[in-house]
């Protein structure tokens, strides 16, 4: 059986990604990070999603990015803003996050001899984060092709980003068809302790728009 | 003043790298990892080196690569072997280590608006690790050029590998000229609690050969 590492944040995209990887026949190892997010709702959602997909290996790695600061998602001195309708990179951007996450996934992929790493980034309906673009994923693939002992032995670890050209609505439709229960997931940047979403941050706005455009009822519990 | 992140392992190469970065006028932020190495001597050496260079920011980041296993440096079930005179990648290889370290350095570099990241890899007198080759460094530079908010704003964070074409002897000569006290550093893969080197692992053999060829006395305390 083919193995894959799936980066699992607890959000809508990574849950869809996990469903896609399983539907392609991969035995999935889920990888989440406790990286100093201000709220625990995200990791609770990741655990719920992993359980729903009967994942036997779910590694939640502590990662002290919070000490470095620089993002409203980890820095107590910065406040997560309401959605801004512009093309600027927002202060919720976490410096080099996907590079850090993919690197650690690559390490684990080598150890378990995985064939692929799945990451749920999208260059459509996204927040202008630079590390969600196709050219970024291609660049990281090139690193993976050179960085590892596996690569010297001519084994390719494929970086799979199956949502990269999908709108949020198309992602939801695909996940819905694969049986993803989106009520288990959370996208909100400032969910409360009970896991209720704010409904007004950038991530909530994109999620709501996605369900509306997909014509599927939004199961998210809002404040 | 220009800022740089310097990856500091406590070994000979990274200490030389730090001396080179300082000599080029960089204000240096040292980054070390507590990644599940079997011995603490390495991080103690990193602290001594940082103190000798009067580094005010030295971040030792806990990083649980040990739980993943896959390397004799972190996995208690694997033993560090004596030096093998062949061109195989040894079991002391830590999966994707330099990619993980450079990624976290990239995150910190963004936060402090650093101009460069220094890494003490060499493609000469090395242990056939794939992530020490010039083409690997070039690939990671390409990721850094695409991954970050800084890159979108057209600020380049340069990956500097000043030792990449240097033999161990040439590295030692350069560091010696810059005043590096190599007695503070440790290269051994299996140093004991007192920081004494074994003298027979691959890393010790390369270090001894380097001092001999450089014509400089080896200050390493051996068992």
C-alpha cells in the first residue's frame, strides 16, 4: 500500500485533502502542529477529523514558532483583524509556515518511506499568502528531489497540492462528494474555547462564500 | 546594520561560519536545535561558542525529530558506527535535517528582517549527506525567494554557505585566522557527558584529518 503524509490543520481544506488522499488509495499519516496558535479549537478539530477518517498515526508536533512572533495568529501583541477586501498579505500570515510544515513532513516522509506529502493549499480564494502559489510548490518539490537520502536513491516524494487550482466552492463540492463532514472542521482565526467561529475574520468570510457558491448548507457553528 | 541568522550546531563548521558572518559586518542571531540528539555536549558547545562571539540572541528551539526516528543520532535503537571509508550515506544522516533547519531559520529571518541565513555545510570532506550539496542550497534559495512575504516585497534573504567549497583543513585555517577557539566546539557524534570526543566516529575522523592537513594543533579533548 502507498503511504502519504497529510498536513492536517483541522480546517476545511486539509480535511478535503485527507479525503482525496484516502480516495486515491494512500495509507495516510496525519501531521499537525501545535505552533503557538492562540486558540486550541484548531487542533481539536484536527483530532476530530483524524478520528473520523480512522487515521492510526496522527502526530501533533509542538513547534515554538510563537516565540519568534511576527504573526497575528501567534503573537499576543497583535490582534486578528476583520476581513480586508484587498490584495495585501494580512498580518495573519505566519512567516515561512508552509515551508516549515512541508520540511518536517519531508523528514517524516523519509522515515516511513512515504510516496507523497499532501498539502491543502489553494491559489484561488486564498489570503494572498506567498507560500500557496503553484510556483512555490514546484520550488519545494525541487528541494525535496535533492534534499533527501530517498532522492539519492531515486525515490521521489511527490508534493501533492490537489486543491491548488480549486475555488473554495469547488473544494467543498469535492469533499462533500467524498463524504467529508465539514461540521468537524474549523477555519476561523479567532474561534472561542467552545470552538464557535467568529463569522467575520478573513478565513470565516472565505468559508461562508465557499458554502454559498457551492450550494451546500454551511454546518459551521458561529457565535 | 545588516542582520543574519546563523545556524549554530556547536561544531567546527558552524563556529567558523559565525566568525565569517561577523567578519562581514552582520549582526548575528544564532539558531540551534534541541532535536533529540543523544548527547547534550553539542548544545553546550553551541552556548559556549555563542558566548565567545558575544551573541545577544541565541534561540535554542526544541524540535521533536527524535519521535520520528530514522537516524542513529536521535534513535536509541540505532548505534553510531565507527567511520566507514565509503561513499554511502551513513545511518547518522538525519532525515531532511538541513531543510527543516533552514526553514525555521527562514521563518525567524522574516520576523527580524534578516538579510541572510548562514549555514556551515560543505560538499568537501563531508559525510555524503545529500543536503550539503551546492545544488541543494541553490534549490532552497529558490524556495526562499518564493516562500516569504519578504520575497513578495522583493527583499531577498540570501542563503550563505561560505564553506561549501572548502576542505575541512581550509575551513580550520580560515576560522583560525578569524580567531575561532576550536577548543569550544565539538564535532563528535557520541561525545560523553563531560564533552569528551570518541576519536573514532566519522565526524571525529574528518575533524582530526582537517587539523592535521591544516598544520594546526587539534585542541579537541578526546577520551
